[in-house]
């Protein structure tokens, strides 16, 4: 695909070269800065001064001013010209002779040592190995010799340094450092004249076609290969670039990075070194010479000289982008890095990436577009602005100038195709989601979040609620009407809540629950509102909406209070007394709240426990008096009451006892209450004689004695046995129950007391399990006590042994021995011993233990007794 990389601009007209002579032809050219030198077939050197100018159309043009021409006097064509600007010398090859002339006057230097004869070709080393700035290195090919001479050109002489032999007679050559790239008669090769190492490249017939050997960079050469290929080779003989495919009849080539320019019989072709593709073709008849000089490509016919002016890379890149050739434009941009200052390149590169992204965006190539936007650090508002009404009204954003794309907006881009519109919206959602999770949105987070909210609402995207429930910067003034327009009322409530307007949020949700607004986002919205109120710190809002919630569903609404902490000292928490008072009109909610306080929170408050127990009792009594009540309902209600009566010790027992005293169905509950009052005889009488439930009686004894010692438990079971054995009650003694009690709980009873209580008429086999268990327990207790006594004696014996062991030998005390603490003698035999057996006064040890100073109280009175 073509791109305009160069423009052909005339530099030297044929009249300026030929004058009135028709047979004058240009044979060689050399350009050094603004100085242009031409060698002609009539042995003249022409010196021109090139002046650049810009035309009225902004294009580059050249004016050539002829300064001088010089006849060399050899009557042969001038074959080659090379400038040595540091020496102000021009090296001339004419009639197989190298002559050095002055660049300004074109006068030959004195002949001594400045001429080389028998030369067929030479080249300048553009990567010299010597550090002398005032000499030029060159390689020379001599006629009829298989060798290359390495020479240096000085201001006043030409000096040969080395001669390197070659397998064949060289036809053309190029020099870079120590490396000579040669076109021999039948092949190309690379030769290192310092080490002597050589590398054959590929065959080539120099007689069939003129060889091309062109240095294009450090240790890299361009060669004309068979098959119309331009081959690249480095100093090791390796091709690191793919070849370019040019014409079989190429006669000259030049390089102007990143392009290779080739000249054939009728055209100038331009290939990219980056992708090896043909980029431009220029028609040019009678082409004769093509060379590049420091980035300037000079083209000549036999009569005139032209310059191929490269168009600015930025313009070339823009032309590629205008043709939607994105990859080529990006490749060229990266190649331009070597020719553009770093800061300028970074700005250019980012802009090109952004433009490329918009081109691929318009082609629905979203993955590639997203990558280019990311690398180009696109201001995401450039993208948002394509979507009508997505940017907030308060946004100060204006599009980049010059524009990054040719689209007016999404409508212009899609031409009404709704399927495409949805594709573009899905892409923007994906891209904005990534942008807001990175640092790319810093500085315009409000624009990004508001646009994302609008897209979510418009497309019904599931992430709308996630956006509003997380940290966001959605603008309320822009977002609220948009959510309302698309009937996202629940989301609108979330937006109000995020912006601190909880009252507005609750009003919106209440309208949805009540059916005034239609929004099916959350089927469980009522539960959500209750949960919201349970964590709301604004108590005025809580009380205001609690009544509405309780009217709708007491069981769910009570969570407004049960999910909140109960300490009234902290902000946003409720006093239980206030809640209980508030719930008086809502019996189900009140019962659930009291259950929460007593059974879940375990608050130790007599008022709450009594209130709950009274509600339970009222519930049971109400069910008893209601004919329609089922047995399951009554059983469940009694279980709750019984559980509370057993587990709680805080309710007012007498109050409850008086409440259920007259109910013959609540005998078990009355027995429990009597037990709480330690009236076990009444409780057991109810269980045994009124309920006739021996299992309940035994369970009562176990429950009542659970938190007491063994003695209490034993007495309680003896009481139950006594009740069983009572004879002055209807039905008489309950012998079977008594026997079962003794046989099941033999370990609890005192066997002697039991035997005294039992009637003498009872047979021993009837009590065999009890008697065996009692005997086994007695024997076990006796054996256990004997073991304990034995262990105690052993321990005592061990302690006595240790005491004797630590007592040691006798301690001698006399009136002549002194105390180590006070240094006074002993007046009585009582003493204490320090570790090591040293005797001291008892009162001295006591004072030392209390950290009191030990006085030398006997020192003056008993000096004569001092040891």
C-alpha cells in the first residue's frame, strides 16, 4: 500500500550544468552540507551552493548557485567524488587516478604524495578506527590486482597503511570500521582487515548486472542480490532484517531511515525497512545516480540534479492514519523515535496511539482500541463525550484540538444501527470499569462514575447496585433524574443514602413497597428497609418508619430493634424500656423483642423476665379458654413457658403462681414455681398425687438439685421416696414407683435411711438392684477412704523424712559466740539459723525480714561479752 514519503524537487537545472554544450553528462555527485559537487564526462568539476527555501504553498524548494567549475585536464570523465570536510579536501577519481583538490578553489594539491594511480574504485570509512579527526580513512581497489589497500588522506598527502588480498578482483566495496563489504566477480563477501577473518555471503554475477554495496549503518550493509532483492547483512554476515523486493534492473540505492530508495531504468521505488513493503513509486526517466548524504537523498539524470525531500514523519503517520492503516502508522511512529527528541516523541507517540485507538474503536475492534487507549493514556472523557448526555452538565471538558477522530457522536458513528449502539455501550461500560479501578481517572472521577451510572441504568446492567453500594463519585444532580427516567427507584434510594439523604432514600423505598412506584430490582425490599432501619444512626428516622413497618409485618419489623445494640449510652442505640413501651400496641412484636432480650441477649433484669413470663402465661391461658385452639398450639406455648420458668431465676414467682393457681391444666407449671420457692413437698405432691407422673417427679428432683451439692440432691430424692410411701392419700402408697425409684437411683440414697423408711413386709428380691448397688457403693467408699488414708500417711512420712534431712547437724551457741547480724553475743539459747548453719538472734532475723535496720543494742552494755 502506498504512502507519500518523498517529494521530487529540482535542484540543478540542465542549463546550469551543460550551458550550450549538448553532450555534457553528469557522471558523479557529492554533497557536503550546502555544497554540491558534480563530476561530468568532459573532466570538469562543478561546485554549486544549494539554498533551501519554502514556497507559498509551504513546500520545500532549492535554488542552486554555481560558484565555480574546474577542468582537471585529463580528458576523461570524472568517475567519483568524495568530500573530506574536516580537511577541506575533495577526493577525485578520474582516469583511474585519485587526486586530492581543495574544496573551495578546486585546485589540485602539489603532486607529491597526493596521487594514487591504477584505481578502479574507492570508498570512505564513515566509521573510522583512528582517532585522528584530521585524516580520512579510505579503501582503494587497484586495477588487475586481487587486493584492497587501506589508506589515509591527510591535508597534504595520501598514505597507504595496509594491503589486504581478496579471492577475486573486487568490483565495488564499502567500508565500516575494520569491515570491508566487497562485491567480487562472482559473489559478495565481508572481510575484516584487522583480523583477516572473512565471510562469504551469496553469489552474484557482476558482469551481468552492476553490483550495489551500500553502508546503511554501523556494521550493516545493503546489497543487490539475485532475484531483484535488496539484502541486508551485518559484519558477521547475518541478515537481521527481511530483504526488500525491488526491481531486477536496480542501478543504485540509498537509505533515508526508515526507507530504502532504489533507482531503476524508469522509476524510483521506496520500501520500508520496518515491514519491507513498497510504500511509494515515483516515475523518473533517464535516472543515472542516486546517493544519500547525511539524510539528504540526491537523484540525478545525465543532465540535471534533483533532491528527494522526505515528508515530515508526523505527516506520513497522519496520512497512514487517514487511510486507517493503523499498524503501519504505529510501526512508523516507533521508528521515528531515533529522529525526534524524547519529550516531543512521547507526546507524539501518545497522540498517535489515541488516534489509532479511535480508528479501531470506530471499526468495532474494541480489544485493540482499549489497549491503544491505555498505552496512549487517553483522557477517558474524550471517549465519554462521544456518547450523548453521559458527561455531567457541570463538566468543564472540551475535546482535544486538533481532534483525535472524525466522529461527531455515537449517532453519527452508528447511523442509527441499534445493534452497533449496544456494542459501543457495552465497550464503554467495560472500559470505564477498568479505568475507575486504576489511576487513570484521577482528577475527573465524577465524570467517569456519573457516566458509568447512566450507562448501567440505561442498559439495566447488574453492576448498578454494586457501583452505588461502593465508594463512588456520582453526581447527585445529574444521576437522580437519569435513574428516575429509567425507573431505577431502588438505586435512586441508594444514591440518596450515599449522599447522606437517608430520609429521601427511605421515602423512595417506602413508595416502592407500598406499590406507589414500580421497581422489581429487589423482591425483598421490605426486609431490606427493616435491615436498613436496624443500622440507621438517625433515631428520628427509625421511630418515624417503625410504625409503618410494624403495621405491615410485626415479625419482620421487630428486627429494627432486635438487631440493634441495647446499650443506651452509645449513639444510635435504643433503650429497651423505650422500645417495650413503644411496642405495647404490637403484641407479637413485643413478645419477640422480650424473647430477644431475655433468651438471646441474656439480660439479667427482673422486669424483662417477669414481663416475658406473664406474656407466656397469658398466651397459654388464652389458648386454654379458646375452643378453637389446637393441641399443637397449646403444647408449643406451654413448652415456652415451662422452659422460661425452669431456666430463669429472675421473674416474680408469687405473681405467676397467683396467675395460674386456678388452672388445673397447668399443674406442671405450678410444681415448677413451688420448686423455685423451695416448696418441694408441694411440688412433689402435685406431681405424684395430682398428675400421677413419676417420670416428671424424678426429672423435677434432678432439675431442682442440679446446681446444689450431693447432700441437697439426696434429701430431695428422699422426699420423693417419702411421698411415694405416703398411705394417707387417695390410692395409698405407690409401691411400684418407689421400688423403681430406688432401683434406678440407688447411688443417690442413704441405704440406712431407706431401710428405716421401708415397710417390713417388702421382700428382699424386690429391692435386690437397690441393695446390690448400695452395698457396692459402700464397699467402694470404704476402699476409697482406705486408699486416701494410706496416701496421706505416705505423704506425711515423706515430709518428716525431708524435714530430718534438711535439719542437718547440731548448732552450737554460747555466750562467746556472736550474732552475724548485730555482732552481739547470745544471752539465751533460743536462736535462728541462716543458710549454712550460722546462728543469729531471732529478733534480728525478724527485723531483717521486715527490712528494718538491725541495731547494735548490746554493743555498749556488753562490750566485755563481745566476741
